[in-house]
């Protein structure tokens, strides 16, 4: 499958399209990931959606084979939302899209949906990240990561990741992760600092998102606490919350998303 490209300020986004149908579903990955990284790791497999829709997957700016620049503000969630909206306009100019996110991708969708709700129909929001009251500590970790990469390079980052405990539910599932982000080393500090400076919109703004939304958190991950998804379920007027307690549930997310988005 060959890549397509969208030129936007400060980046050339790479994306691909699979499947066929009237609906368009855009997938937004997490921090440090990419299409290639997700394929290699095997946790997030949304291919079932392409059975009756056009599935659009893209590498966020500075990730994978999309280009970027060393400017932290480019990687804040609010800025990434502008990228998603530009892609939606390019691939589905005349109809709303569905959107699937993971972590940073989920945050990107939330920001985009508050800005231009007419561009969306339904959302699948997996592993919502830390937000609001839990965000400050995570931001400090990202700032420390940026400093570490600048001070010790990727070798220092690898040593730190080797000492970090695994996420229990992912370890149980036998998934092996490459701890190196799919981000060029010269951009990684800016990517981390952009994440550190990000948070969800205010709760009252999030509560205006009226699209039908499937929330898919997983348990045992402090970087993606179930509490964020629970708070979103309280705020969003048309949300369904399903917490994955086992690896097999995670493996079923692709089929679950496909079923939900057919509605």
C-alpha cells in the first residue's frame, strides 16, 4: 500500500487508505508510535473497520515517516487537532468522518471535536491519557525525558526505559514493545515537551461533544488511568464505557470498533 501525503504548515503528513465504502474512518495513534510501530507491536489492530469503510491511517507530525520541526508547540494536542482536521478535510471534504484514537490520538480527537464538531460522526477513544488532575505528574515525566535525551541521547533513553516496569495487562498479553519512539532523535525533546504542555479542554467544553462515543480504556496502566475514561463517560452525553481487564478483550477491540461505527 503506497503512502499519500498532505502538506501542512511545518509538516508533510504521510497516510494510507484501505477498504472501501461511503464512510471514512481516521485513526490517530499515540505518542511515539506510528503506523509501522503499531503494526509491529500488534496491540492496536483496527483493520476490521476496513470491511465496510475507508480506513485512513496517518503518522502524526514528527512521527513515523511524517516530517516535523523542533518546535514544542507543534506537538501540543491542540495543534495536532488542527492536523487531524486538515486531513479530514482532505480525505472527506463533503461528509463527516468517524475517528479512532489511542492515547495522544484520543486527545487529538477530543480537541478536534470541540473545535469543529460538524466534521465528525462517531468516535472510538481508546486508552485515554492522563488529563486534568492527573496530568501534571505525567508532564513532569515528559520534561524529564526531553532533558534526558538532550543530555544522554537515545542510549540514555534506552537505559531509562529498560528500568521502567511494564504495564501488567500488556505483559500478560505477551506484547513486546520497542521502547524507542518512532520519532527522530533531534525531534524527540520537542515532541516530549509538546506532550508535557498539553491537557484536555476544560470539562465544560468536553461536555459539549455530542457524538456517540465508545470509550475503551485498559486496566493497570498509570499512564492511561481508567479514571480519565470514567470522567469522560460522565461528561460526554452519548458515551459508552467498556474497560478491558484482560488481553483478550483488547484483542477484540478492532471488531468492537467496527460494530460500533456501523451504527
